[in-house]
C-alpha cells in the first residue's frame, strides 16, 4: 500500500486496483450544493446592489429633469401672465381714452 490518505492499492491474485479518494470536504454532496448555493447567493447580492445603484442614479436624473421642467414652466407662466397684464393695462387705457373723447387743441 502506498500513502493511505490519497491512494490505496489492493492486490488480489496478482491483479492490482488503485483508486483515489477525494478530500473529505468534496466527498459530501451537501458541500457541493452549499458551495453552489453560496456562490449564487453572493452573485444575487451583487446584482441587487447594482440594481439599487442604478435605481438611485435614475432617480437623481429624473429629479434633475423634473426641476428643470418646473423652472421652464414657471418662466413660461410668468411670461404669459405678464403679457396678459400688459394687454389688460392697454385695454383699460384705451377704454379711458375712448370715454374722454378726442383731445382738442
């Protein structure tokens, strides 16, 4: 017999049969399953962190766009309101001048 931890030899009537033993942590099928499960769990955790990071980036971009659109809408609203106020002022001025009649020199 050679080293008993890894290789064992049997001799039966002049024939030899050798087999190799795997280390103890690999021999159990549960350890293979737990290793695969651990790797999948790790990968799913990394994937979840990546999705959260992308979600935060998209939220920031959305808020930036929304604030810019709100600013533009306020400017347009203010400009439109000023235009209406200007027209109202002109119509009132015209009405006052029309009531008084033409100027005489």
